[in-house]
C-alpha cells in the first residue's frame, strides 16, 4: 500500500500510524491463522483413537465426545479401581481425555457407575444407569489359530471371567476333527450382552490376548440398509414374496423312493 | 526519573522488604496453595479438591468449571450438563466480583513460568521484543472458538499450556512440558510478557469476564507519583497504567478500569509513594482534588 506523502514529501503521521496498524494487524492475524491451522489439523489427527484405548462406560460417540469432554479427570478420580487414566501429550489419544487399556486394567463394571455420576459435562451419558447397558466396545476373538479352546483345549478362561457369563460369551460346541472324537468349545461373543469391559482380554492366558475388546466401529459389521431377511419377510407376509412355493419334487432313478425320516434312498417297494 | 538498581528499591528502603513484596508473596502463596490443594488428593489421599482447573469438585459439593471451556464446548455443538454449567456460573460470578484476570495472576500456574521468564529476561538484560500487538490474544480467542465450531471438538485444549501444566502435574505430564518450555523460551527470548500479555486466549476470555468487575487497583494518591517508573517496569500490562497516572488533566479517574489489569498488586508493592491501593471500581469521577478526599474517607489501608 503506497504511503500518502504530505507536502514535504515525508509520510504524514496519520498515514504512518495507519500503515503501522495495518502491518501489525496482518502480522498478528497471519500468526493466529497459522497456529489455528496447525491446531485444527492436529485435532483431526488426534481424533483417531488407537484400537486398544477404550472410553469409560457411557461415553458419547467419539466425534461428540471431543466436543463434550472438558478433560477434568473427575471420572478418573471416581473410579475405585484406578482403571481410567487421562491421556497425556504424545499418547496418541486426544490429550486430557479419559480411557483405559483392557489388557492392563479392565473395567470392573460397578453397579452405581461412579465415573458416569462424576462426569460434569455429559461426555459420559448420565442416562446410563445400568452398567449392563454400557457399550464400551465389543469383545472379539481375533485370533482363532492361537486360542486354546479353538485348539481343542478346555481353557474357557474368558468365558469364566465374563461378568455376563453365558450371555455375553457362550461356548458353542463343534466337532474336533483333529482327535476325531472330542468337541471343541468355541467362545462365542454376543453383542447384545457384551459391555466391552475387557475382563476377557485382561484374563486371556496367552502371551498376547486372543480375545480383544475393539471399538464398536471396528468390531461390528453392518447390513446394507436395503437388505431384508427372506424368511422374516415371508413370515410377516404369510407367504413367499418372490415366487409362490410349489411342492418340491424329486427326480429319482426309476425303481427308487426317498424316505424323509432318515432312511434316505430306498429300493422301491413296488 | 530516578535510577534505582531494581524496581521496588526505593519502596524496599522506605517500607521495608516485606511491605514492598506483600502482594507478590500473597500471590505466590495463592498460586502454590491452589496447586497444593489439587495435589493433596493424588499425593496424600486427602481429597479436598479433585479434578483440575478445567473442572473440579471441592469437598464433594462445590463444582467449579472454566467458563471458557464451556463456551468452546458450546461452539463445538455440545450442551453441557447442569453440574458443569453451575460450576461455570459460580466462576463467572466470582471473577465478576474479583476482576477477570485475577485468575491470571492469582490462580493460573503458567504465571509462575512466565513471571520467571520475565524476571530472568530483566536479569540477563534481554531487550528487543517482537512488536506483537496485545490484541493478538483476542484474535486467538476468536480463532479458538471458530476452531471449536469447525472441528466440532474442543481443539484448543490440545495445546492449551494452562491446562497442560495443571493437568500435567496432577495427572501425569507426557510431553506437555515441551509446550511449557516453548512458552518459557518465547517469553524469555522472543517477546517481553509475550504469552500472558499478548497471546493467551484464556486470559483474553477472563479479561472480558472482568470488564465490569468490582475489585480494582486505584491510583488514589496519584498526585504523589514521582515518576520513578518502577510500576511500569513490573506491570505485566503496562498500558493500563498510563491513563490513570497521566490522565488526570484529561478528566480520567483514578481507577484502573482496563479489563487487562490482572490485579496482581505488584504496582502497589513497588511504589515508594503509596500511590496505588486495592479498592472498588466506583467513585471514579475525578473533579480535581477529590482523589484525596476519597482517599481520606474510603481508604482501608490495604
């Protein structure tokens, strides 16, 4: 910007001070903008949580959580088992926000949910009164090759320690094809009952846990919105929606019949 | 202007060391006591206060929450729960009465760092400062709110030195000390009173809270001022002194009404002429000569 000169050719005091003001303003505005850009980009980056970091019970979804949590640590103080910790700068988790690592200390699922009660901000949803309704994550048996039960042993530890035994984790029997005569007892997690407390991951006897609590967005698949279960639709409608059911017919070799009660293919009695 | 070896030299001679450092000492006691109260729980298991400066619970009943954080959270699109809002309201009322930036000099832990940097800067005779305008903090304040709105998160908390320091000491530091080191070095080498006096958006927010606050420093006895300049040398916000000390002829009253005065009281300490006192913001009209009358009738001697 050219400086208006007074008659003597020297910039007038007013022009000089206006120039100085504009220079100062652009200097500080530039600095502030650059700093904000940096912080903004950093906030994007820090929004991605490591999979092993689990939020306390009742935590809002991650995007909302970042706007709600005021990083005071009152939930950490309320936890009687010192499960929770506040993330430190450099941890890879949004600094100052609460989390726990199940393999180190799992959530003990207190009946009165003291961490949620202590939260002043609503980042931990005060509507959560029953700890069984918490969904901190979901246990997933990630390594089926090293899980002892998958190898045919009766470890069962994850199943035994689960606070919702027989609901969140059940044992499903499948044949043990290696021995040819035993059953394998497969720990099977049910999302409708698993709170993500992490006791299974904490207790897994392997060097590295075969069952891990993962954040829900990693642990769960999702059906296409347009997808319908044929048998449910059929039941609701009373009959098939696509083609009408016809009586099933077999083309059997001549002189044979088929017994549906288990005998199978038979010589025709005729 | 007299040449004294250090600011407050004359005051120390005339009032004694204790009276020439009274408010400084009280301020340090306040800052350290608040820190100690927060540390009592985690270190000794005595829970007077839990949480940190962002939000805390005292004696399991009194919630206190930083209203600046609540504002950012709101800008990010979250309505806080009643506990946090109540805590925020209490803080707003307290600082409305005591002066917004009283937080900066009596509570904020970063003040310990920047005061140290300033002291060292004087000691080492480091001069030459970047001409960062003081209103930069207000630009940064606006920027933090815009950031919260755009990112949908309380983004400033990622690097806020104030909460980094306080939370770091109470809950574990991580690499937070790097940010504090940066603030220290910035204040020492780059800009005189750089962080607290020019940049910090927390201070900027609290200055707005205290725009009409009750407790103020008054230059009731300003006709006694002998232009020794000691108060200018110690004041973290020098620009607030000039109107009061030199503005009498222009009809400017004796109260330091600038919201950026941090009520640190250091000017009271270092003045050998007892020009300054703590007082209320009222009785600021100054028909020539009334200062002395006011002083005579209202001074509580603090």
